[in-house]
């Protein structure tokens, strides 16, 4: 097929601009996101681009990683970041019986793509002549001639061309001939229930939804799964027993497993908690599948109007009741459960921007908030504390940034005068003068022991900002994102969302937290999102070489000697897969070190070939042993989830970095830890 014939085929949808009033995209105005339907060089005056191709159904976490990588490369190349996607799904054309149900409508998909920073999205109509192009012809006639890519970014399972014979390997092989650089993203893994670990994909999300595992689907999507459609007339069965429902006109989207869900409904510009029923109505003998929602505290006519239903949590399976009265009794219980969920906390699966807005609404009236972080603070804790304090001061607020320990020497660059140390600068009974409380980099009382009881009883509203999985019911509002590499990354994105100015001092604090929690961008949690934030912080005044020297080349002699003592205690167990170090109180006394000097020592044994888990036991006094755990991330996904081990010990953390405080002796805790780890190695 020649190029001229190909252009005639794909030009059938040319000229329609998706956004009303949109001008033809120009090479000099990429700050406005454009969406174009159809493929034609006339509508795509691109001299260069950074290109990503795919269906992007769901725009899930792995898609987002691709898109952010594209944006980073685009800024470096000073070229637009461009997405080529297809409508409808190509399988509906080439193999209709195998076509999957949709995760997102086209409108939602384009909005989610736009939110990642992509400059231009091109929607190609899925037509046979386009989809059956041989792979090499697709590269030459579509990829190169229309998009002129300087870089192409794809996932490892990407396929294109007739029979999906085109692969990332083929794109790489043709890169030299056509003058682009090929980038293949690493798979994005997600922790599911139990010990299950899987690669994020649209197929995985569909499978989770069909099993009713909506919270885990939200973890893959980074937002709750939602269905969109018009409200249609049903049988009015719910209204008869006092629970009127809005019946969703079913679309091509995936329908979650039958059951009752806690959800959120958005209609007529407002959001409402709701109980969602999926399935038929066995109590009334209705056999047709339907999706219907009872909106709490809502009474208006929605027939014919659009509604969005977000699935937050599955409450129970569908049941057949002996009578309408028995069903009504259960529905009262379901609604009460939904109310409790919405009253207790902001949902952990809420969109991050929604959490930002809710947090801003909470703190807007505060004038003397108290900020705090966990005991033995690391770089992310200290950076987030310093940055939050500075950001609030820029808004005319006078916060108190509280520490329970002296700031470690290596973090002197953060300016110790900005912090108040409990017992040195203030007393516990003085904390009640605050008018609000912000807890950073933790959501557990066990990590806030010096003030835990006071905090439980404090009447002030509380906000928690964190990226760790483990949490207590600690705050009124949460800004939480377990996919974020650091709490400082969440704070940086909140500041940008709120339009707060980030000065050089704040940029340094945020960079320190982000760099330390990613092992100076070496750990497995380093992703395009973290690197993009780091690049922006450099522009705002962070100087990595200066910060690195302050953090890593100014160690005290006692700290270096303590490292030697820890490595001297090193045991290699479980056939060399587990490295165990211990430090008793005598080790600290003999070298003149403090517990703050243990930071990063835990990572040293992971340099040893074959070590999968590193453990450090520190005798902290008062019969408490501090346990630190790290595990090596692997491409195969057979890494050890140390957060599960830490939770068993009463602590928490991430899959590859966790810890706990355990009452007992070094010997006893060592035996307990080894018994728990033995089944994982």
C-alpha cells in the first residue's frame, strides 16, 4: 500500500476537531492541550515529537508512567509530547468476538491523558486498512511520516500492525534508519490482596472488577473505577420499599461483579454518597442485569440526565431475601455502612486532586497549626516538615514544626531554628494552643509515641499527609498516595495544584525528602513522576551537588564508626538471602554515636550479591527493639514484601522498606523475625 492511498483511507475522519473552537495545532503553541480526530499530515504539522501509541483504556498506572516519561523527554527535546490512540478499540474491528469491555469512555480517556501533561492527543478511527498495515509500513507511513518522532516510548507488551507482529524490538531495530530513540518502560507492578503481586494492565483491571475487587482496581487506576451514562427508567422496585434508585443506562463499560457497593454519585454538578447495586433483583424475580444507585440525602428527578458512579468498596454479595421487608432492613444497614465510611475519613481511593481540595478547605482557617512527623525522622520526614512549614508561612500562617528528637547533623542544611523539639523548646501541655494539626510521613500512632495519647484526645481537626500503606484512623482528612515515591512528592504536587509559590529554600527541602526516599534516585520507587518533580525543583532552586555533599560527604566520625560496628555484626542467613545486623546500646556508647546515625545503614547489605532482604535490629532502650527492613526489587516480581513482616511485628511501611518497634530483647526479637522471614526466603 502506498502512502498516498493510505492517506485517502485514514482521512475519512479528518477535519473534525474534538474540542470546540480548537485551532489547528501549531509548532509554537504546545502549552494548550489539543485533541484531534483523524490522521492527516495537514492536521498534524509536526516537525518533531515525542510519541506514545496505544489504546490506553483506563489510563491506568502503567499508562501514566509511559505518559509522564514522554513528557519528561518532550521537555528535554523541546518538542510536543504526542499520543496516538484509536477509537473504537481495534479488536472491535479485527476480532469483534474478542473485543474487551471498556474501562473508560473516550471523553474520560482523553481527559485522563491530558492530566498527565501530554500536549496533543490524536484519535485515529479504527479502520481495517489502518489496522491491517504491515508493521514496517505502519512505522514508515504513520509513525515517521506523520509524527516525525525524536523519541518513541512504549511498554514491553506493545503490539501493532497486522496480527500485532510489530513489537518494541522492531521499533528499536528501525530506530537507526528513521532517526528516533526507542524507550521501553519497565512493567509496573502492584501489590494485591494477600501475597499476590501482578503487572498492571487493562486486562488486570477488568479481571479485578469482574471479581468485585474495586479497591484493588482503584489501586491500579490511581482513582476509583467509574461508570458513566444516562439515568433510565427502571421498575421502581426500590421506591416501593423506601429506597429510590437511579438506574444507569448500560454502556460498553465493564460491569463489576454482582453485589452491593459503597460509592459516590455525581449528577447535576454535585457529588453524593451512594449505595450501588449491581445485578438483577432476585427478591422480586427480575432477571435482567442492571446498575442502580441509591443516592443518600437526595430527592430529585434525574431521568434522562447523565450520572457518574464511582465504586469505592464492595460491601456484600447479592442476596435473595424472603420478603421485601427483609430486603429493606438490609438496605438500611447498607446505607448506614456507607454513611460511616464517608463520615470517618476521606476515601483513600479518592482522586488526589480531590484530597488536595479537601485538605485546603480544612486548613484554610487555621492560623497556628501544629506540624509533626514520626520519631527518628528520616530525610523525607524532615523535608516534608520543613517544606510544609515554609508553604504555610507563605500563606500568612504561623505554624509550629515539632520534632521529638534533635535533628541529625547531616540535615543541618534544613535550618534547625525552624523546628521546635519537644522537651527542649516546648512542653506537651503547650501544644494545645494550636488550632489544627498536620501529621506528615506517617499515619500511625505507634510512630508518634511521645504525643500519641495527647493526639488521640486533641479536639483540633487533623490532617495526615503520607505515602505509606499502614495507617490508623488518625485524622479527619488525608492526602494519601501509596504510589508516590515520597511524602515530599505529594507536597510538591499539592503546592502546584494550589498555586502556592515554591521558593528556593522550600525547593531544597522538597528535593532532600524526595532524593533521600528514592536512594538519590536509585531505588525501585524512582519513576518518571519523581524525576519530573526533581527536574522542576532544580529549576526552582535545588542544587543537587551541594545537597549531596552536605548529606553524604559531611558524616561525623561516630557515624562512620557505627557503620563499621553494624557491618561487623553482619550475619548472612538463609543461604545468603538474608543479611542481619544488630546494634546494642553498648555499640553506640563505644563509638559515641546516637540512634539518628543509623539512617541508611540498613541499605548497605543489599550491595551483596544474592541478598534479598536486609534487617537491622537496634536496641533503643526501655526494652524496645527497633526493627528496620529492606528488600531488593526484582523484575520477576518474586521480591519479599517486608511490609507484611513489619505489620506482623506491629509496624508497617512499603513493600521494599518497612519497620517496627517491638518490646523484648535483641535475642528474642531476632528469633521472632527469623521465624517470620523463613517462610519468605
